[in-house]
C-alpha cells in the first residue's frame, strides 16, 4: 500500500515537471504575442493598434536594423479592405538602444510591450484591418528564428 502511494506521488510530480517544462518551452518558442485592434473615432475614421506583448527577459527588434544585424520588425497592413491609412504606423514609445552581444553591434529594441498605431478612413461597406508582422525576438542567450504572423481586426462602426 505504501509503495502504491509513493508511486502515485512520483507520477504526480512527473506530470507537474512536464507541465512546467512545456509552459517554459512554449514561452521560449513564442516569446512575443501579437494583437491587432481597430477603434472608430468617428463614423468614418478610426485608429488601428498593433500590440506586441514581449515575454520577460526577451526583446523585439526595432523597425530599422543595421546591415549584418538581426531582422527588423516589419508590420504590413496591405491585406486590409475598404480602408485607407491616413498616417504612418508609429510606436507609442522609442526603442531602447544597446550593444547586442549576439550580433556585436548597437541595436534598437523594445521590452515588455510596445504598440504601433495609425489612423485610417473607411472607404467601403465592409472595412477590415488585415496584414502580417515579420519579427525576431532574442534574450541574452538565444534568438527565436524570424517569424511571420497574420494579424486581423474587425472594424465595428460607432453606434448612433
């Protein structure tokens, strides 16, 4: 009976360790999560925001990188329908600039969270924001390979 109890406890510990390892591996495989939101500011105009949530200890490289450096972040909203963008996509705060030991150069990047926003005007009956983000994230020891994710956001009219 005591052996069975110890075996159950050992099995439970093994399951917990596997679960913790899977969670940790998942954070390393996808250290940056993306969200896209569209908010109407009037009946015909709005703002789209593309938000990067960056895992603790990781960073997202900037929009412009030096030659030979990491892959720059590229946000494209080219698949959007029935909207016209009326401003550039700009970050809500400037990136940090530091020496990157992995690439042996000064690079710019964001940590924790950054939001990129631009204004748009509705030009048709079924507006939708859609596009992609190509990006690369690193921590002090490793980099995730460059990845491209799709982003979308419905455009919901303001109710009168």
